[in-house]
C-alpha cells in the first residue's frame, strides 16, 4: 500500500487526481488522507468525487470513502480494461479536470476508451478550458505517443454547467520522452473564440478582435476562429484560447473565460497578454502545460526536459508526487530567466 498525505505541497485536488491515476496504472493499493486540506472547502467536491468514481470504473477498482466531503479514501485498482465509460458531474465542475484525472489511466488500458462526460463545465475558473485541452495539451502529448481526441457536444459554464464532452483514447503504454530545449522562431499564432447564446452581442467576435489588437501591440498577428455556439440554451457563456507554434515544435497556450461583469474585450485581452508575455520570454512550455506534462514524463522511458518561466505550486506538487509514487527523479535548474525541468532517471 502507498500512503499519500493530501495536505502536502499545494494540498489541492491535483494530488488526489494524480495519486488515483498512478495507483490505477501501477496497480498499487492507495490510501490518501487530508484530501484538499489546503483549500477553503476541504474534502471531495462533486467534480473530485466523479473523477475518483470514473477512475474506478476504468480499472474496476474497489473504493472506500468516496463520498461528498470525504477527506480520506482507499483505492484498490484492478486491470484497466477500456471500453465505453459514462460520467456525470451534476454541477459546473470542470470536465477538463476530470479528463486530466483519467487520461493517464486510459493510455494504459487494454482496449480503446471512449469516456463521455455530461452535465459539467467545459470552461470554468481554476481549470483549463476544453479548447486548451484540445489544441495545446493533446497536440503536445502526441509528441510522446499519446493518441487521444476530445469532442465537445455542449459547452458548459458556471453556475449551471450542463456541458458535455467525449474523450477517446487509443492505448499506448510505451510513452516516448519529450525534449523541448529551444524556443526557435515563431511560426504562427492561432486561436478559437467561443460564445454560447451570446451571438446577438457579438461576444465571440469582440473577444477575438481584442485579442488580435493586444497581440498587434507586440507585432504578433493571430488567426482566430470565431464560433457562435448554440449547443447549450440553459447556460450562456464564453471563452477564448490562443496558441503559438514555433519551428522547433514548441506550443505555448493561453486561455480566458467570460464571467459576470467581465466585458468580452477584457476576456480576449487577458489571453493575448499572457501569450505575448510567454512569446517574449521564450519558454518551451507555458506554465499550465508545464505541470500537466510531469506525470507523462515520469511514465515515459528515458530523459525528458522543457523550460518554463515559473515554478508553480502545481509543478512542485506533481514533481513531489511522481518521485514518491514512481521512483523517478526530477531536477529543476534556473537558466537565465527560465527554469529547466528535467526528468533525469529512476531514483
């Protein structure tokens, strides 16, 4: 049995999600305590509970303590079989976060996986947008041999959610290392600006235009697709994701979501300014992709490395957890204004 103290490092749901994923992949019995101890409302919320239950479906696990508000659970995994899996979040809890919890498990399944999630949020605060997952995370993971796609049936936003999306994965347990050492030269900047039942106010167009104008201030030009979505009449909302590609395979992303009393122009400008800052500093991954890549680097054979402009609490938490559960070693070194993160070897 491996025991994880969920109050360590960030003390967030990230520790829960990755602990469950690694336990499923390695077949280890997991006992996790102090779940989300450092958050304003500790314990399992709807989205965390559904992540645990969905992971259990994928690997036929026995779970104890999986109830709303629980701060402790036991997870006993069995074989990861694959197939069709259904999940329902019931709130505006993040669908992308559920996908982040379960994608590593799906990669190690015996058969292809189709995971369909209903009633959650596709674009919510404190989580990547669904289009960031589609156009930044998954293309980056393809370099490591991950074959996965996300389709959106309904966009969902806070507070009602009611979004719907599907993750399909072709298993590949032989992950390749990833090396992103040089920023290279900027090739293109692209993006998608989405609004749901807000076309009368031209929200998607205004987000896109504001993003383009903000990028032009740094002499960067962007091709942004505008989507006036009609998929979810229950909850209006909007989001934008931008990504920059270079000739060395670097993919940097930034996103932003619409909120009450936040004008569309500010949504677009926020994402654009974040991306422009990254392009100027020239890391090889953005700060969000930086923490998402760590478990895949840990699971892949050989050395992997990238450079990022900040060491976030999620990066620190993920490194700590992967070293503890997978017996690997990461090093973090400062290189000028950037930080180089390398998975060096097995400890």
